[in-house]
C-alpha cells in the first residue's frame, strides 16, 4: 500500500514538474481572456460554493469533483446530488448538474460520475442579408466527469478524473478532454487537520469546427455556378484554464454537537488572477450547517468592473439542512443553498438536493 501511495505522489509531482510553464504561471494579466472553456472554473454545487469553494482539503463526497477529486474517496456508500444555479441572476444563464458517487469493493475505491450543462436561452440569428433576424438558436455547454478515488491509508486519499468538454452553437462546436488529479491528507487525534492539493483542467487545446466556419464560392476563372466549391476556415486553438489548488483546514469540536471549521485555499490560475480564499463553516451535528467565505484577488475591492477584472466581488454564503435516515451510517437527505455576490447582476444563486445512503 505504501508503494502505491509513493507511486501516486511521484506521478502527481512529475505532472507538476513537466507541465508547461505557460500553464502554471498564473496571474499574468497579459494572458487574461486567452483561454476558453471557462465553464470549467464554475463550481456547480450549492454546498461547496457557499464558502467560495475553499474546501480543497476538506470537501468530501460527490461535491469534491470540483474542488479536489480526492475527496470523493470519502464516500461511505452512495451519494446522489442535483444542483440548479441561476448564474449571474438577470443574465438568463442557467446551470444544471447531476452527480453520482458509489463506493465499490472493500478496498476503499469510489467511482463517481457527473454531468453539468450550461444554457444561455434563445439568441437571435442575424446575418448581413437579414440583420433583423431569421430565427433563434440555443448555445449550450456540457461537461461530463468520470472519476476514481481511493483511500491509500487511514490518512491519505487520492483521485483522478477525466472530463469530456463540449461547446456548441447552431452551426459550430468544439470538443476536448481534460484531466484532474488530487490528494487529501487527514491527521490529528480527531482527524481535525486536513491538507489538500489538486491540479485541474489539464488537457490539449480545443478549437471550433462545423458548417458555421465554411462558405460556398465560385472559381473566379469560370464564373459558372457548376464550378462552386466549399471552403472551410480554420479556427484558432484555445487553451484550457489549468488551475493548481492548495488548501488546508482545521476542525474545532465543541462537545458532541458542534463543529466549527476554518479553511484556507490558494488558487493558481493560468489565465486569470490568483485567488486567496478564506472560509468558515459551523455544523450542528448532521442537522444544520452554516458557511461563509471570501475570495480575494487583485483588484477585488475596485468598484469599476474593468479594474476589478471579475464580476464577483468576493463574499459568498450558504447553508445546508439535513434530515438523517441513519445516524450511525450518516445517511439522509439534505437541501443546500448558496449565494455568491456580484456587481453588476443580482448575484449567483444555487440550490441543491443531496441523498446519501
């Protein structure tokens, strides 16, 4: 078992070493806006987004697919989750996500899968010939996650995820594959000290193709309609928004009913500003959790959006209400809600339902 863990750590560190420097040099303003597939940076889960996604070290269960895939290894049986997000309320952009995590065998392995879709409503089709519009189309993004995580010891958990990324409009689409990897380490007399590191969204560049990038023409020397041909234009490649996340947390237990968790996280983003996140969560046994977080990045306190560089202003908050079925197995039904402050728009709201048994 120790040899397996050493191999996993070695592979993970080698990935950091050999990853191209342009993917890990973060906070470079000259590269802002040059990446695509930015939906990979959106946390679709209501529970973990309530404190800013700070739980790289301590998020467990299916929600860990976004923060750190290693956390799915803590699944004790079956986790099923659905989440709906009103993204930047007023923009008509919505996200829906569904996830399933299942423990398999007796060796601590967990298999997880999730689907996230992002819709933008109907957009009018306009052309040079019909500038007033000739119908509508519905752009859509979809990410499909398949992951495997495992407990390598009582303290060490590791995981790997493969993501299929699709983006499409009416007449063009792009497809890509990305990989996530992560490790979580738990220690302390009550397992109250946790560390985590995750490398996310590593993959080959993507590009769009389809009928929208082609046109029909006529060979100039003939000028006959019989000499028409189709020309397909090549679209430029765009990189994926690779991210390195490093986090730590500490649990304070007050009697048998109360827990307060303090967590911190550093996100090193390839194409956007680095982020520092602080989060606080209060838990009343299985029944209620209250959480809040703040995400700091360069310019976050500026009132001007152009100077701030992000529509998000930092604060986030959320809660979870749970109804346990079996207290010993910690199974039950939970309802999650989160709010992320924005300017402009009216914030981002997420609602989720989770069933674990």
